[in-house]
């Protein structure tokens, strides 16, 4: 993949900042992953995640080593913590392919608010180490922390370091600096676990990832030394700043809801032809229910009965909350998961993708399969085109028969969205408007009717727009 020099330069700068933030208190992904998303719009989500992990492990390696030399954390705690974090991260990566991310957003948001409030209202928390458990209970608490937060890192990721720091301070009773040291070691293990999944898939952009990794390494070294030198008060303040940034970012995205894109109404597009040189055929179909999505998969099996595999992925619901994928006999994680990643990366919903594969005598390997299935869906999306689905207010206006036609025509001419028209004793227009457009719509209706009509908000509706 070719990346412009200017893009590489600012991604390297972003990695430098991310390394510093991550070394101090965790949360470097808040800087680095969004930078990758903006800088590499042509990359697949799995490529972005894999490259982010490669860069991150460079920074966590040097920051963990720096903390270890200067703080000397107890291996009887950080050893089991790292082992369980590694195992949990592997499990979380598997869990991620079966559960939609939006399910977690409200949970993570509430957890961040509670964590931030808890630390902010207890100024002495983490100022010095005062362990709450001893012996086996201390070890069990550390292992449970590693397993749960490691699983979260594998499934989602943002804020892993911050959650580790809070758990080690709030649950186990460590001071902030010592907690940051152990958190860096555990975070290194979760990054390694993620790369154990991504590297065999051929998803890492090695050249860019190593350049960013070098910058992340420098940032991690400076951040770790700064945290050790400045002490727990500095780490506590930085912790609250990072948690606040996460609340704004995750909370803003969750409350906004956002528009969703979906394949053009009724569209069913193919990403290739069945010929000797083509072994993958992608079909995209718009659907509204899980039953309809599975019916499309079954239809592909009947239509292309001679294909060896019919792998599938679908995203349903106005918020994309229902997500499923199937490898249909291909090696685990090489077909359905990358197909689903492409759909999620494109921001589409109410769509099922089916890729049928005919064996052409060439073994592609895991990485080749990941790229082939993802590219097939990507090509089909480009061919199909999309609509934007927006959540609008339903605004009802009742008019006399004599003026309804004129008002409706004028509203359409001014760009108004007329959703429904019903005729009874009076004509009822149902208009669509975003909340920010409501006052302007009221003013327009008042102008067209001389102030006689009273627009009433009656509900909400998801509406498709070109």
C-alpha cells in the first residue's frame, strides 16, 4: 500500500504523542488509532488495528523496561497479571467477531465516568501504596484484573492502560507510579497477544508500522521517565485528563447516534465473474431481518452449488447493532471476520455479503484468504453505491384541501422532505426534519400558511437519503 510522505510524517508525530500518553497512564490509542483511520482511508479495519498494535508494542516495550528498571515492580504480581492479560486478550479477539461493538459503548462510557469521579473525589487515592489484600487474595485479584481487562483489550481496546491503572490503584491499592509500571507490563502482553492473531492473517502494514513504532518507542521512553520523575501526583492528574478525553470521545459518538449508510435500495451486486481465473464471487443484498439475511446465504448456496465455500457477514439495524459472520469451512478468522470488518469500516447497515469461492488449484494461505475475501466485499460495495440513513423527527401538519397542494409543492421546492400525505376531512402532511432543522421548518410552514398551521412533532423515523 502506497502512503504519501506527508501522511507518513504526521502519523509518525501522532505515534510519538501516543507513546508518551500511553507510557504515563495508558490511552495512547485515543491519539494513534484515529490518526490511522484518517490517514489511511483505503486500508481495511483489520490492517489499521494490526498496524496500531505493532506501533504500540514498540512503545510499551521500552516504557515497560524503563518502569521495570526504575520502579522494580514485584514479579509475583506482574507475572500472573501479564499471563492472564495475554490469555484474556486472545479470548477477547475471538469474542470481538461475535459481539457488536455498540453493545459495549454505553458500558465503557459509564465505567469511565465512574472511574473518573472516583479518582477525582479522592485526592489521596494512589498517593502511596497501601495494599488491600495479601497472599493468595492479592494474587487472585491481580489475575482477575489481567483476565478481564485483557479480554476487553482484545475485543475493543481503547483505554486498556487507563483501566489497568485504575484497577491496580483502586482495587489492589498501589500508588499511581507503581500501578503504571505494572500496567505497562500487562499492556505489553495484550499487544503481543493481538499481534499473534494479526500477523498470521497478513494484516500488518510493516513499513509504516515500524516507522510509527520507532516514534512510539521514543514517546514511551520519555513518558515513562517523566512519570517516574514527577511522581504519583503528575500521573494522577494525567490520568484524569485522559479519562475525560475518553468520555468526550466515546460519549459524543454514542449520544450522536450518527447516520448509517446501506446498499442502494434493492441492489444486489457482484464483485467478479465465475471463470477460470476468478475464484471469488461477492454478492451484496439489502435486508431488514436476520431471517432474510440467512435466506440470501441459502439462495447463494443453491445458485452457486458447485462452489466450495459460501462465506457470509451481515450487519443489521439502524445502529448496526446486530452483526454476524461465518467462515463456512475456511480456516477460522480468514473469511467471515474480514468480510464483516469491511462492512463495519464502510459504515453500512441492513446488508448481507456472501462470497462464494471456487478452488482454483492455488493455496492462498491465511493472509491471502483474508485479503481476498475482504477485497471481494470491498469491490462489491464500490459497485453497489450507498444511501444515507438518518434519524429524523416526524412533523405533522394539517391543512385544508384548497391549500394543501400549494404548500406541499412549495415545501418540496425548498428542499423539504415530505414523508407521507393522507387525505380525510383535512390533508395531513408528515414532514421529516433533523432536530437542528425544526425551528426553520416551523418558520417555513408559518410563512406558507400565514401562521394558521401548527406543526406538531409526532415521533421519529429512520429515513433513506441518496
